[in-house]
C-alpha cells in the first residue's frame, strides 16, 4: 500500500460525505424483503444499474429463489482478483410500531442513519461500491480485478448459495473473498474475522405408545417418552460439559499458535457480559477460557424440549410422545454429514426406538491467519480505521463462508463495517455515519493494497 | 350372612327393577357439575329428601366449597357401623356433540343407561340407597348402623374431604368404610380394592440467564436451562428404571404374602393391554411383573418437560428457562411430606439453582387383606355377583382413601359397581342395568352380612 496513492482517495471520500450519505439513503428507501418476496427484483435491477455505472460487466444469476447480481471489473491475469460478497435482501421490518421512524423512510438522528437494511447489508456493500467509485474517480482505475456477488436470499438462509458457487466456480474464482457484514467490536476497533463455526440441527423424536396415559394406571408399566429422551440426552453430554457422542470430535483441528495468540489479545469484559445476560456462571467445563468456548470447541445445544403437559398446575399424565431439537456447532474441520452419522449411530446404540430427523446444516469455515493475503487486510483496516486491528480466528455463530473456503477453495475473510449496536434484524436498525464512511475508506484501502500485493 | 334373610331381599330388588331404573333416571336427569357450579345445591337437597324418606337423620356439612350430605340410620352401640362414601357431583359433559343422547336426558340403549354421572358416581351410591330401602321394605330394619357421606366436589379433587373427616371424626366413626366407585374388571367379576397409591406432584424450574440467547454467540458460554434439568433428572431415575432419589423408598412396606397371592390371581391379558396402548415394551425395570409395577413400587413420572423452541423446523436458540412437571406415585407407607423433603434435598445436592415447587399431594392408603371385616365383603360380593371375587391389594391410581384409613383410622374398601366400559369422564358415560341391579344386591348383601358379623 502506498500512502500517497490512498491519501487523495480518502480526501475524495471525505469531500463527498453528504452525497454518499444521500445516495445510501436513496438505496435503503427501496424495500427488498426476501422472506415476504417484496421488492426483490426492482432492487436487483437498481443494483445492476450501479454496477454498470462503475463500468462493470454485469450479470443476473438466476436461482430457484431470488436472483443474485454479479459484476466484474478488470480481467488482467497478472493482477490479483478479489471477490466481494454481500446481500441486497433485508429482514422483514415487523414489528412496525417499534420503529421510531418508518423502516423504509431513512432518517438521520444523532449521527446515525436509521432504516431497515442500512447495516445488514445494504450500507456495507454500498460502501464497497463507493470505494470502487472513489478509486476510479481519483486514479482512473482499480489496481486489481474486482468481482462482486450480491445475494438476494441471505436473510432466508442462503438456500442456493452453495449450488451457485459450485456451478459458477470459474466465474467466481479469486485470490480472496471479502464479506463486509455484521458489527465491529463495541470499541470501534477495525475487525477481521477468519472463521465461523458450522452448525448441524436435528430432532430427536420419541414415541412410546399410541397415546398418553394416566400416570396412576400406567405409571411403572408404560415407558415414558420424556424419560426416554432424558436418558438418551444424558448419554450425549456429561454434566461436566464434555460431549460424549462417539467419534463426534475426531476431526476437530486444534487452534494454531497464531490463532491462540490472537484469541488472547481479544478484549473481554466478562463481568459486563455476565451482568448483561443475567448469568451467574459460565457453562461447564469450567476450565475453558471465554473465547476458547466459542472458537475451539463444538457445542451440543438443546434448542427445545417439549413433551407432555405444559399448562398451569399439575396433570397426572404419562406422555407417549416427546421431541427434542438440538444444534451442534461445528469447529474446523468437522463435516455435517459425519456429524449427523455420529449422532445417528449413537442414538441407534443407546435408544434405537428414537428417531433422528436431520435438519439444516452448514460446514464450518476457517482461513488460516498465516494466509499471505491476510496481510493486505490487516494493513488496509489499520490505515483506514486507525488503532489496533482486532483479529478473530473464528466466531461462535455460523455463516456460509464454507462455500468460498471449501467449494471455491479461496481464503475468505469477514471485515465488518457496522457499529456494534446496529440492531440487525430488530426495529430501529441503524448505521453510524462514521462507520459508513470508515467502510468506504476500508474498501478503498483493501483494493489499493491488493493492487500493490505481489506486484 | 344368612341366605334365607337375603333371598327375599334379592327377590324384592328384582321385582322392583323397572321402578328402580326409572328412579335412577330421574336422579341423573339433574345436573350437578362441581367444576362449573351448576345444580349442586338442588341435587344436595334432593339427596337429603331421599335420605329422609329412608328414616335417616340427615345433615348438610358445609365446606368452603360445595356441601356434603351426611345421613345416619341406627345408633346401636352393640351393632357394627358402616360408613358408605360416594359423591353426588359429576364431570362437565363437554364435548356435547360427542354424546349420542344428551348427557342430562338419560336414555336406555342395549341394556345400558346413558347419562352424565350415571356411573360416576350417582348410579353407584343410589344403588346403596336402594339396598337400604329394600332391606327396610323386606325386613323392616337394617341389622347394622349405617352412615352415608356424599361429597359434592370429588370431581374437582376433594379439596375439603380431609378437613371434614378430621373435624367430624366422631360423627363419621365406623367399623369400616365402603366406597362404591369405578369399574369392575372387564370379566364382570365382583371386585374388592384394598388400597390406592398416593401421589406427590411437583415442578422443577430452571433459569440460567435473564433471556434466551443465540446458540452460536453463546453456545459453550451460557448454561442451558434444558440441559440443567436433563442432567438433574438423570440423577433422579436411572435408565434401568430404579429411582435414585436418596431416602425416597426408605418407608416402602413390601407386599404381604396374602397381597402377593391375591396379585398372582389377578387376570391379565398383557398382549391385549399392550396392543390397545400401542406399546412394544413394558417400562424398565424389565424383571417386574405387571401388577407388581402398579402395586408394590413408587414411580417417578415426568408429566411434562417444556423449554426452548417447540415450533416447526429448527431455531438456533439457547434456552434460559425450562420447567419439568413430575408426579411420584406413593406406595404404603410413604408420606407426601417426607417425599417432598427427599426431592428437595436431592435437588439441593445436585442442582442447587433449580427451584422445586410443591404441588398437590395425597397419601397412599392400604387396608390389610387380613382385616377381619373384609370377610363380610368377600361373602357379600360372592353371593350377590356369583363367581370368583377379584381382590386387588392396591390400584395404581390415587383416591383420597387415606382420609378414612389414616385420619379416621378405619379399614376402607372400594367395591366398584360399574361396568368396565362405563366411560367415566367421557362422552356417553353409561351404566349397564345388570351392573346397577348387581350393585343394589351387593349393597344389601354387605349390610345384611355386616349385621351377622360379630353378632
């Protein structure tokens, strides 16, 4: 990266602050609610117009659901290529009465733009587009090849992203994938995320008779579906917190030294977290560090357990039927199919009558911190944000990053541009103007830095 | 008992068949629905009239709920005294559309009277009154003292019976208590029941944080309320079916030799029971006999387990809150307070954060089969029904018989007059005319036999 190249770009961005804000507000005024199929194609068309105006070749990638928009600028094999990923669909705005200003009438209050989708994800990928525009305006070109893929169904679980990446692997090929999504740390420090946990959801269904029975007439005689699941679950995770499903953790890769070091540098106010959640203790096992729990280990969470009577008072019923919903968060290099197979084998061994129903799954994703191109992002975030860069080896939640790291085989990074209190998925979603402007600068710095890389 | 005394009484009963049926139909035409407070006092007044017409001294025993009706005939200290117990309240008739004939328009079809309350319990205690009337008609007197207590809130759980028995112990004192309630065996064999299991209901409530969390962001960090209860429950009953709450079974009395012998004589078509319920196995422990499960052992039944997500599909939530409802069926001589204390001590040891909420409880009751006056019932049932008498040491369910055996200190027996398919609490409740007539005969034979006893 060259400061003399980037400084005039940053100046240009600052000079255009009011126009950029106004253009973002124009963009988020258009609803594009994937779950309700509202406004999707008009916003896709609008986006194609934006990409065209940047000189990109533009294409709509149809899916069985909502279309994706793909754009490309530059095709020089001597230059590195970046794939920017984002999504133009937004969450439903309900409950409407909880919004201070209407969700699709963007409003500025106290240095923040309030609108549905302004942070998740329109403001963030729009910052990428303005970064490209600013580099073009100042230098007349981008020093790397840029591809951009904007999905229209991220908020409904990206049901088609894997198939699209598989089918269009050649078109999407790049040296790295960068996603600007989610919030930065509350401190406002620039953040780079290298990985996500995967997830495998399933149900355990027990049925011990045709119908519920009276606990007096059948207590001791009829097997109880709730007890059956309680005893099965007790074989799957011990009270000390260790998951005891045979073979489940065979594929777990330990954190690297670099990841452990980065984890140790992450700020944490544990007292504040626990107070905020009203927790008096951390989950077992007690000896694990906070981030180690989220990054280094799979979890077996019971999402719900329902069987028998749940109303007021007591009812002397013996339930014939019960259902448990679980998710397992996967760490690198666990694979959903192997995880499901391990669960099924365990249940077949311990409670053969219990039915296992596979639900959604997503592989974990991890880009090694040692990956050379990561240095470009570290410098770009540092120069555009100032201060220390927060590097997160893996987050606890799940995103379909595996489609880039595993299907496409390309290092993938999440570089969030949003503020920590962006209120994603909630009423009064917002993006601070500082974060928005910082995002444009970071986008420009990444493209500029990538141009200098290997060149 | 003297056949020459009883034969003309049985003849009188048979001669009055049509009139007795018509009078029962008149009685059940009057609704007396305790849960809905419909018709209670009018039916209590009607009953008082019946008792008066038998020459009884009659009294209303007021309670904080619905009144009880008490009657007494004879006060000769040289004669034995019987207390007959029954209840004049009935279950709500809903769903009305499921009745073939309206619930309070008694109708005879195929040898059965259909009406709400005809079996549970109006037809059964009305048979007792007709037995008294028949003995009076034929012999001009009853050879024992008769007391009768008819409750108005049995169908809402008899909330005041214990207090009434405690308060009126002298008035209610008797040599034995006989309750005609419930069904006989499907074979139609006359049945004597010597005991019931007790019950102690409670909730286990877990809360691990102020609110539910995302299983990705907090999985491995925040304790899961459902897991907390699963692990606690797993310490309370082993997969082999043994209850593992310390001290819980200390007070259990083993069955006597006479009880074991009676249990061994009980007919059982296990295949039919299992097919009817759609069960493929009996509950653990496998080695216990069918009736031993219901009579000789306490049970720990989970009535309901509810926590977290229960809707369609999956939801990656980590529940902060969960509730389990349980009941423990108690066998002689377990006491509810000691049972609750054992549960609380166990939970305090294994999961001190979990709250135990005591709910309803009822002590078990057992009258030893060796009790001398039981011989009167055996003969009476045999002579009035014919065939073998079925003697049940204890039934699996719970009734407040302990108020007679433990508060009043009197041997108590249930001698059911109903048919096995009486449809108690359900639409199309019915009593076969054969069962009704047999009940009158049994009632007369008991009173007649008791007169001869010790005399």
